[in-house]
């Protein structure tokens, strides 16, 4: 696998992870807005949101480098 293929593979993995996190966060955000999020899940929500933001920025950087 050359560097370009590896980069495309990493980008695809990042896109899949961002998509998964986005779906998970939407559910947790609804729970939070409707006061159905307990303290344990609130911590998980905050961690997932942080991971999502970091990964989403990384993905934007990857795409910008392609251009």
C-alpha cells in the first residue's frame, strides 16, 4: 500500500468514525435536552463530543491537504 492509498484509507476510517459519533451524539443530545441523561451518560456524552470535535477537525485537515 503506497502513501496515497494509506491516506485514503485513514480518511475513510475517519469519515466512518465521525458518522458513528454524530449519530450517537444526536441521541445523547436529545436525551440531554429532555432531561433524560444521567450523570454517567453526561460524562460519556462530553467525552464523545470531545472525540467528535477532534476527529472532525482532523478529517477537515486531511481533506484540505488533498486540494
